């Protein structure tokens, strides 16, 4: 990095007064920075300033800030009708259209106007910082300063130095991010940076499951929110962010990584994007919306079954104990023999395997066999999995048994790793790749993902919670059985699992 001597940031110019620009401007002012808003679109600056002041006035009404505080902040926010009006600022942040040429042209213009100590920051979410800075005479003062929408509420900002960014620029921008009250996630200039890169697995593996007809989108959402504790399911999340953002970002990250299989997009979102099924903003996505309210599919009721004998076939004693307790609580007969009787419902608990392979290994009748996912918390949600030969009466018996206490049960088709195992394993694996590449430190990865994506805990902590050796087994089984390189385990995961180390452990 090139070294500069820079004063603390006392003034900032924001280019682009849209949703992101006005959110960033609000944060700058609240951090005590004199802020100027510029936009080439007529009326955009006035509308943004009015919007920001309205937010502060509401906070006064709610007693969150004083009238004096709101007035002081308002006095720090001004319009800048021309680019040269922000030339003297310590920092200029662009929040314009996500197009490389547009950003390069803007930075060239700013560089010719601004002082030599002005930091030029881009709020890009997907473009290379090095590429944006490449047309500048002084790339050492260009940096990524990536906020998430809405910027005042999303308490994380990515700080992305380019290869030639000065360390002094990193220090000053990090100081400002901290003054804004945000967690500053220092990350490298790689596709998707940290948070968008880490979020790919949740979406792409859910789409892979949908594409294989393992379950419908609503069932997948229910499993991951109920059993996994995720704030939103992947399909309701895609509807919220909209496919013209999500799919395009997924394609961009995939292609920038030269076709890395772990980040592979889905033809499902490509076709839905072409059809205009964008999500909430178009009124229809994976779900339908009326006046902004999601229409949830009606519940399918399966006929109740009379109790049948149950036989459990599993090498996992913990899983066997969990299933045995459920059977005893329901009052159904549990067979103790080494092999099942001729009319018993056979329960298996594969880890990473599909039911068909597990059945062949155990040598049991596939027509009477149901797989149960014991990877997560069975008290919140239960998932049963049929195989191609399962008879309907045994599926209904399993649904009756596992819902006897009112706990929700989802039924899915045969799949390596069910739904929950697959998605969790892929989330952890991608995060391990991020750590292996040194994109960010393990602590930064976990905290940034929780703040930026709303995961219950960070992805490396998820791996530790469920057991890195179990995650590794799931991925190895899926990789072996499917032959798909998207499931190849990260070296970071494999080494730490084999040495019984935390996934947050760093080498000396």
C-alpha cells in the first residue's frame, strides 16, 4: 500500500441521492461530519434532504433525540448542485448506478477537481475496487466503503482496500465507520467481498434443492426458519431483495470467480427473472403478494394413521436415542431386534447420504422405510424423507408419529443431506473458503454475516455448533455420491475438523 498523511474526516460529499446515498449521508451527519449531497437528477437532492430531516423529526417525536440535536444535524446537511461544490471535502463517497464505466468516469472527474488529500470511496456491492481505481492517477486514495440497505439500520459496513490503496485511507475510513456506530468489516478486493460472498450458499443450495424437486419453496423456507433459526427463508428473502438484484449479483460473483462450482447460479432464477417474477416489488415472485402481503400456501393435511411397530436402523446412538424418546412419548411400539418385523415402519437417520443408499447399506425393505433428519433440534421442527419405493401408508404413519405432540413436520423426497443438512453444510463450507482465502478474519466473518445477513450466529460458529466433523461427513458423502464439485470440502474445514479444532482457529 502507498502511504499518505491524511487529517481526520470532517467533511464528506455524497454523489447519488437515492436510497443508499441518502442513508449514507444521514450516517455521516450523525457522526458529526459536515455533509453535502449531489445528484444529477433534478429534485433528487431536495427530496433526499427532506426525507432525512423527516426521519430526525420522527425521532424527536418519539423522544429518541432532542429537538436541538435534530436542528444541529440538519445544519450539517447541505445540497451541492455541482460536483465542484464537494471538491474541498475530506471524503467523497459515490453511490451511483452499479456500472463500472460510470464509476470510473465519475472518479476521473472527481480526481481532477478534488484536493490531493481527498479520499475517494465507492459504495459498490459487486465491482472490483482495483478496476474502479484503474483510471485514476492516484489509486492510492480510492477505497471501497460498502453499506447495506437501509444504511442507518444495517449496522455493518465493509471496508475494501484496493491493491494500491494507502493504509492512511483505510485508517481514516475505518475511523468514520466506527463513529457511525457500525461494525467495520475489513475485507479484501474479491468478488462479492465478504457478506455477499458468504450469503451465496443459503440461496444457491436452496435453489438446487428446488430444482431437484426435493421439496417446494415454502417447505424449504419453513425447514430453514423453524429448524435453523434463520430470520427469513431463502425464497422469501429472494422475493424481498428481488431477482433483478439477487440473480444478477449471483451470476457476477460466479463469473468473477471463473466458474467456482460452490457459487453456481440456478437456471430457476434466470427464467423467473426473464418472466418478470421479481418478488415483492413486482407483486409476484416465489410467493404471490396482495397489497404487499405474502400469500402463504395452504397446509396439506395427511390422513392420520393407526400406530404401527417402529424399528430404528442407525449407527448413530445419539440419533437413535432422540427417535426412541419420541416413539415412547407417542406410545408407539419400539422393536428392539437387530432386524425389523415384516410390518414395521423402518426409521433411518442418514448423514449426508440419501435414503436409497442408506437402505441398501442396511439391507432393509425400502417400501417401509422413512428417513428422519436428526441433525437439528427435533423440538422445533421435524423433517421426514421418503425414498422412491416408500408406500403411502408408511409415509402417513411417519407423519402421524412425528407430529403427535403438535410439532410441525415436513415431508420431502429423497436427497443427499435432506434440506437442513445440505444448506447448513454449504453455508459453513463457503465461509471456510472465505477464511482460507484470507478475505477476512474468522471473527470478522462471523460478526459481519450476523449483522449483514441476519443469521442466528456466524457461519463458522454454526459449523462449531453442529460439529465440524459432521459437516465434513455431510460434504464428503454428497461429493462422493453426486460427483458435483460444489460439495468438495474446504481445506480450512477439513484440517480443523480432522484436528478437532474450532473453525475460528487461525494458524501461527
